[in-house]
C-alpha cells in the first residue's frame, strides 16, 4: 500500500533516516525486506491487487469472400474479441449494499456523524486498489467491398456493425473511472466508452482521361488529372452519465417528518464517477432534433423518478451515444514530366506536381466533450423512492456538446511540388 507520508531519506552507508533515528538495513536479519520507514501518523491510500493476473484477450473470427464480377470482391466476417483481467481500479472502503439506506439516512437525520461506521475501514480514504478485474466482450459484423475500375482507378468501402460491452473504461484508468461498485461490478457494465455501433469508410482513386489524341496544349492542361476522396461516417461513442448531486425533500418513513436531502442516491460512498448515474427514461429519445445543434443529449432522457434510495439505476453506462463523425476529404492532383531530364539532377522520373486538397469538404461540424454532469434539485422522496417529476436541472449545460477548438472547419490547401 502507498502511504500518504513520504518515506525517510537514505543516509550514508545505506541506512534510512526516520524521525531522527538511523535504521540500518541488513539482508541477513531482514531477508524479507520489511518496511521500517512508515512515517508517524501515515495511513494507506492506494495499493496493488496481490495476484498474478495478466491482462489478455481472445479473438476469433469467421470470414468468407467471393468474387462478384471481374476485379470486384466482397468480404464478410464475424469478428469477436474477449478481454479478460483488464486493468481497472476499485474502492475497498465502500459501504456494503445492505447498509446503504442506513448510510443515507444517517446523513440526513444525524448530520453524517456515524456514516464512517458503515464503511469497512471507517474514516480512512477510499483505499483505491489497482486491479486486473475488468472484463469486456466485442462482437462485430464486418463487410468490405473492393473493385478496380478503368485507367488504374479503384474503389474500396467497408462497414462495421458492432457492440462492445465492458464493466470498466477501455481508455485511461484512474481512481474515478474503475469499477463503480466493488460488491456488484456488473451494475457498471454497459456500452464501452469507445463503442461505435456503426462505422463506414469509403475511398476512391479515379484517374481522368489522358486525352492522348488531343494536341499537346489540351493534353497538358486537361489530361491525366487524378482525383481521390475518403468518406468516414461513424456513430457516436457510448456516454457515461454522471451526477454531482440530487437534492430535494425526504419524508421520514418512520414519522412522516420532512428533511432536506442532498447527495448520491446510490449511497455507495467512495466510488467511481459512474456510481452516481441516474436512470434512463426510455419513453424519451436520447438525442434532440431541431433547435440548438450543440444540445446533443435530451435532458429528459434521464431521470431520478422511481429510483429507490440505496439501489441501482435501470440501465448501465453507454445508454446514449455521443456525437458521431461525418467527414469527406477530397483531393485533385496532376503531374507534368520535366521537359529536360538528361541533366545531373533530373532523370526521367522527375516531374512537377500540383495538388489541391480539401479536408472536411462539406464543412460538417464535429462535436466532442459532451457535458455529462446530470445534477438536479426539487425532488420529493417518499418511502425512500424518488419522485423527480418537478425537478429542475442545476447544470443547464448538461448534454451540450462543446467544441473548444477548430475541429470540423473546412480546410483547403494547395501546393506545387518539384519531384526529382
């Protein structure tokens, strides 16, 4: 475990200084390497799981291909990937499910004075343990089409329909993105944070006619141009909704008295950020149409109504997807042979090339960094069940897809190159 006090300094002669004392290390008397440098008042903070698990994955696929016509091929495949013992993290000092309602009630009625008694290690911090307890499963249908056209032109396209489920992040794992509930890891299982249900790519390289039968001027100006384009269309990644707070009025089921409630309805304590997620309202669409295009997530798609204090939401992470990608790149180029190619520096391969390139030709915006902080107030909690029909959003930016940089702007560049 890691201490939140820094270890003592190494003194001359291989001795370690601790609180003014010298403690020599002796490989004979201390062969196990027991630590003597824990500072006074220090306590555990983080640690590594004591096991020999190593992250690994198993992949399998079934693929077939056929020739549709001359120079045209279609390939279809089922591709799957199972991830086992993936890197993750969990809190060892979480409130057990059986005590979570009592943990919440103590925070309301007793100012939280006894809440630490419901934690396995009392008032110690979360005690994050780095583990290899993550799990994922990926299935996909993948299709690829290729064909060759006249004048050495070619076209290729691919489409993937897939689903990636996991109980941990497959991006950067830290103390807040690991297992949401140490006692029930599957409650945080859902669409991965880079799960893209649909991915389509297409590319075309097309050589225009050479116009060999025309005169030299027409052939040189209009002949042998090459065009190419790349099209990318992706659906958005799975989003993990978080919540800073639910506030409202809690009715004590024992005597009917009203009390103010503010906090995490899960009652889990010391958990990853996804352990404060609301339920999904399946009567509402995830995405709004019309109006402000940056309002990507429909705020009504999530709710605390019907949530039982100390319980779980009705859906895992990734119930709604983020903004997708629609991008078209296009280029136009032409080569001219050098009129003199017998010199020392120029040979028969020397040429002048003109290129005109468009990135995001259609100027389609690409949103990212969607605000996922779902914080509401005005709830009524009766018999420990939340009624949020009159709630208002504390965070008016929830669901807004921010674009802090120039991502998505059309870019045009052109160049004249001498190749030798």
